[in-house]
């Protein structure tokens, strides 16, 4: 695994109080009051609007984000972050139409810009991520709310923070 570094700034355009982070942090609230800009110096991160990796999630790769609209943020509230480890190798996940790995199963090993067009169903109630790190989007073409999927079993959509079982598109995290 290679490290990453993200810097959170209270003000737009990288001004004001700032905090540097190089690992997962479940509660950032003591380091800054608001977050209006971010610089990702290396690696990729998921940032979350609430503590303990809850609320809206946003994927950030290396680059500069001078205001929260640049990462599609809903507000200046960022309260936790997770570093995404670099993955080398294959990508594989199994998607299920019912909770607890039940019902019809589809296996995915590549990006899927339109889940409904490809699989003829759009509700994923559980999944097993066997290899790689992925992003679920609630709309086709990698738009809308996103959810970070790391290896493991997700027995119901609430396990990945989903507000519903609707999935519009899925993408592998390969941006390094």
C-alpha cells in the first residue's frame, strides 16, 4: 500500500486554518469548523459529511478543490475521511437482488455506466466485494450520490450507507 495525503482548509482557495491527514480519521471536527477547500497531494480519499464515515460521501483523487462545489459537496461540513488503498490486481464483486446475498446474483469485474441497461434490474440489496475498491452511484453515468465499497460483505444497502437499494452505475477505483 502506498500512502496518501489530504489537506483540509476552512476557507475557499486554500485559506484559513488547515489540517493535514495521511490516514483514516473518523472524527475531524476538532481540527476545523468548516471545510471550504481541499488539496489532495497524493492518493485517493473518500470524505464524509458526518463523523464515523456517515452522511454524503465524496471521492477525491489527487488535485486541488478550491471550493466545496468542486467535489460536488452539498455544504462545507466534512467530518471524517478514509484513505483508499491502492489496489493492484483484479476487480470482482457479486451483486444480489435481495438482502443477505439472496435472489438473483450478478458478478461484475469492470465498470458499469448504466446498471439497468446491463443487468435489467436496478435494485441491489446486498453485495460481496471480493477484489478491489469500487464506487456505487445512485444514477447512471457515474452521477448522483456515491458510496465507497471496499472488500467485504454488505448484507443490506444500509451497510454501505445507501438511502435506497437503487444503483445507477458502478466504477472501479483506479485513479492513481
